[in-house]
């Protein structure tokens, strides 16, 4: 396997600077501090540099830090799929050592060499269940990226959004459950591939986003909208409403009802799960549906450190006859990575 990023950063003599602010940078700084690794500056896009401070560092431009340090190590601290942003990241990476450290979106635990070696048999098992070479290459590259932080591994395995992954989903006349329906974008995408669908059930927990969902899918036939989060049991939970894709279960937030897929009592034939780190619980809550109907499933696999292991293990515990695909789409870091269970 590749060298571990954190160990490398601990022994480097080059100045380390951060590209980006916000939650991602907070997490990376916390890891650096836990390893006793100093960083020497923070830069952002020119439009965000207005005498701002971040963790006691004045926000600079890239050119300012390049003039100050010359050669340095740049740590990417945010996620993006925007072409102009990716182009700029590649430009900087051509001039400097640039890494995108893997820190979990939700939960704790780092993807370290020790973590990989401890769980190697589980990773080997999941890899053995992947059914095509694209899935295997994607799996291998993502593991190498997670350990090393090298973004080229992601570029080498990404597939275009136009790549016909729906060919192996073979969508036709589906009963579709969209868990984490967001503003309706995935509902619209689904309908474009299966205009003769039977029923759509769209579940979205965030209140503001749910209103956007209602507006964007109004007028569609045979669709049911549910403002709830999805879990392994029906209950009332505390949910952090952030008005976007970062909304999630939290110790502080708004009381919200949680449901299970099984509680919907439907013969679902296709389920999409992108539920901000609650994917494993959602799978457990779909236990009977999976056993009885074997729905095709698209499940996001990038929120938690153990997603690449735990998600397939949990699904296969309920049905061992699924074929498994893995795809990574254009995004830095390794977000927008999905398992497909067919």
C-alpha cells in the first residue's frame, strides 16, 4: 500500500499550508494537532481573502504563500466537483505537493495504515465480491487515496456522470424509494431513466430542503413525500437542520420522527440511500424488504471511515446473492462514491 499521509507530514521539513476554511479545515487541524504537526498558513480563493482570520492565521492568497515559502505542502480542506475549482486544484498540484486528507464526513476514526492492516481481511472480502474491473480498480484506488491523500488516484478511477451505470441497474417500471431525496434532483434523474415508474416515495429530513423538494416535484404522478429521517427503528430523534446535504443526526438539534424502510410496507424494487452517515442503520431498517424483495440499491459509501466495509457486510448479511458494483464520480475528496447492489 501507499505511505500514510499523516506519518509523512509528521517528518517533512516543508511548510504545511491549508487550502480552504470551514468545517473540513477544522477537522484537518484537529488531526494535525493530535499528531503534533504544525501548519504555517491558510489560503483561500481570492474572493474570500478580506483580512479574515482562521485559527489565528491571517487568510492569504495562494500567491502570497508561494512567495513567502516557495515549495510547500498544500492540504485541501474542502470538497468540490465544480470544473473551475477542480482545474485550479490541479494547477496548484502541478506546482506544489498537494494532498486531500481523508477525514470522515460523519463520526470519528481515521483511515491509517494501522486501520487498514487491522481490517485487511474485511477489505479483501469486499473486493472479492465486486463483479467488474471498474469496481475493483475504483476500490483499490480509493483505498490508496484514503491512505496517501494523493488525488491522482481519484482522477484515475472517476467515471463521468454520463457513464451508463443505469445499464446494470436496468431501471424499468420501478417502485422507487429515495432516502435523502434532498431537493428532488435524484427523483428527476430517476424519472428521466424510468418514465414508466410505478411509485416514488421520497424521504427528506431537513425542513427547508423538504420544502424545495415539494416545489420541485409538484405535479408528478404517484409520488409520496415524507419529512422524516431514516434509521433502524421508528422513533423520535434529534436532527441538525442545516438546510442542505450536511444535515444529519446530532446530539443537539430539532426533534424529528425517524422511520424505517420496512415500516413503509412496500414491495420496493429500487432504493437509493444517501443519508449522511446513517446508511448502515437504514439498511438494517430495510432488513425485511431486502430479504423479501431484493431491491436494487444505490448506497452512498463515503460518509464514515468504515463505509467500504460495513455497508456491503450489512447488506450481504440479509441477502448473500447480490452482485456488487462500485463507482466514483467527479468529486474531491472521495465523495460521490456509491455501491450498487443488483
